[in-house]
C-alpha cells in the first residue's frame, strides 16, 4: 500500500481519536492503544519494552470505536516511528 507520509490528520478524525482507544491493523490485529495525539501522529502507549511509537496520519483508514489502520501489522511496525517526530522528549 502506498502511503503519503505528508498527509495531515483532518480535524474531524482528530476529534474522534480518544485516549486509550484500541488501534487495529488492516489484518485485524491489535497494534496498541492511543496514548495521545501529537500533531499529525498518534502516540501509541508504551509497548512491552517500555517504548513509545508514533503512527503517521497516512496510516489511518478510519475511526469508530477503534482507530483502524490501512496497513497490516508488519507494515505498521515498519512504518511507525521510534522517536517523537516533534523532537520533544
């Protein structure tokens, strides 16, 4: 799947994303939970190694009771960021 990494999060989608919502991949796997929004990225709660990750808006397909991604689990893990894209600690 081709993603536009510069795609911004539209305001209605941003308003729909809530803390602790489950993040699901295209193949139905759970990637994690929303920690919070940071610009055009979703900060994912810490993983089992204590690491945060950031998902770009380009991976978001839709939001209902969950955040649904347009990529499978492996693609999501390859495309997420391990460091804050805003440069903050």
